């Protein structure tokens, strides 16, 4: 029961991350924050959005745990929180192993087909005209 509960919490947090990143402007904000913390005004200029729109997107990102905010006098400075992105990376990594295995089998099949063509000569495909 505890394992299911823990997996449920993990899945729920990851779903929040996906939901937050699904919106293109929020994804752009994450991309901007990759270069380090930024004030809201800077993101407004970079994104070409109005300040209330950027603030709304930042609130969603904050609620999803993707960004932290600190106040510096009159400015709010936002920074990425790496933990949710690391969790997402760990989840994707499980599937990457599957993809790599499929690519290795495809490479082996292609090599086998090439060697068969060399041995037996290339067969021409007949097409109807």
C-alpha cells in the first residue's frame, strides 16, 4: 500500500510538471531560466508578452514546483528548481533504454540486409506501369 501511495505522489507531481510545461509560453520561460535567474521584467521583454500574462505563467510554474521566486527590493527574481526536471529525466531514461534497444536491433537488421545484398546481388523491384 505504501509503495502505491508513493508512486501515486510521484506520478501526480510528474503530471503537474507535464501540465505546466505543455503550454508554449511556460516552456519558453523555462528555456529562459536555463541561463540563470531572471527578473519578471526581463522575461516580459524577451517573450513579448504583457507583465500580467508572464506573472500568471510564472505562478503556474511555481505551483508545479518548477521555479522559485525571491524578492529583491521591487523586483521578483525567478530561478529554476532542478528537482522536478531531474525526476522527469529519470522517468524518460527508462524509456530511452527501450528506444536504444530497438535502434540496436534495427541497426543489426540493416547490417544483415546490406550483407545479404552484397552476397546475392541487389534485386530490382518490379513496378507496374
